[in-house]
C-alpha cells in the first residue's frame, strides 16, 4: 500500500503541496487534514510534514499562540497514516491508544504571518506483529517548525482488525444502538473558565465540586466527532484534560505545554463519565514562567478510563494559584 507524495514542479521549480487524502488520517472532512506528506528516512523512521492554519474553528489561537493540541492532532493523524502506508495495515483496522504524551515549546507556538509548516521526525519502536499483521507500535516524535524545535511526543497503540475490535467491544460496538442510547448533554461550564469562547466547544459540565466535572459527549460536534464512533474519541479526552487543567488554574491562563496520558478503557457514550482533578504544587522556571501541573483521572461506572498529568505554563509577575476545592 502506498500514497504518492511527489508533486510536479512548475517551470520556476516551485514545490507544490497539498493535504494528504483524508482516508489515510481517518477524517471525513478534507478541511481537517493537517498532514501534507511523508517519506521514509531509515528502517522504521519517517519524516511526516504538516501545516497548521493561522486560525481554526476549534483549535483556535490563544493569546497569540497556536493551540498545542494541533501538535497532538498532527501526531494522531500520523498514527493511521504510517500504519497504512508504512506498515501495510488495511483500511478498516482500528488503532487503539494505550499511551499518549507531548511536550511543546511555547516560543515555537507563536502565530506568524503565514500558516505554520511543521516537520515530524518519527521513530517507531516496540513493533509487534501477529503473523503478518501489525499488532502494536510506539511512535517517538520530534517536531520542528521551520527548523525551530517545537516539541516532542510519544504515542503507543495497538492495531486491531474490525472482527477483533467488535469482539472486544461486545454490545457497545453496535453504532446504531450506541447512538440511540447516548446520554443527554448536561449543561456546560462557563466557557471562559475552561479556556473556551463558545459554549458549543465546552466538553465539561460542572458539579457541586470545582474539582469534579462530568464529560460532555456532543456527538454532533463537527470537529471532535468528525465521523460517527461508538465511544468518546481520544481527542475529546485530551480536550477534557486541557479544560479540566484550565478550570483548576482559573482565573489564570497559559499554554498547555505538557500532557501525559494512559488509557485503560473506552469512555462509553451511554453513561456518565466523571473527570476529577488534583492540583500539584506549582513552580517557577528560570525564565520566570510558572508551571502549573494537575493530575486528572476519568472514571465511569466505578472504573478508571484514563489517568493524566497536564501542565499549564504561564508567564506573569505573580505566581498563579489553583483555586477551589
């Protein structure tokens, strides 16, 4: 299986580029494809290129910085891309996250006068197969923007054919049945508290405790639910962690520069999922920035869905403090 990344040059030798076919990154909307090309550079080592828009309907700039979750989404798109084009995974197979992390350089996130050209240098390890089929893989990513260090990321996932996936999911794998049993959306938190401008983009609902929220799974959200799925998508869970971290640090704002997550179960759409935060003491860096880490755990039906550690980096004259209890 292959996808061409070669473009025809004009007489002036200009290099033409465009987004990759949406099928390779598991997107329905062409407009949501961030990746523009790929090439192998060594065994199990690849260069993947991406372009980030100066504005986005959901991953919008904040205080003059690109949304760092664009880095996470770029890596997420690289998972199915390389699975298909480099490891011969057939379409219809599911890539299931075990772990996901990133660390971003805020200086390289500043929005410029043109879209940001991103290069992902990806090294793959822990490659396991069942027969000829890819079963497991971990991607180690170093990202640059126009040659400047942007950050690192790591994603570990398993690959399952549809028959195995349906066996694992049981009754929860029937998309029509799951969609019919989605719980009603609870009221959203105030957007400003979670770093959002619109109620439509808030993925948490308040409870009686400021350190506990309910996950909002709006299956009609055009970005987080780009296509029908039978569980809460991974990028929705990353967004939930980000908003939980912002809510913990409110009214102070910053950039979610670091995120580490470990996934244990699917977040189902038919029962409440609770997102709980535990602040960690903040610290000031040598550059005067304040790092605000928080632990986040999601629980559903008494079981952990994921655990995470998120860090907001904020520059201010006085150290911000987490509020509420």
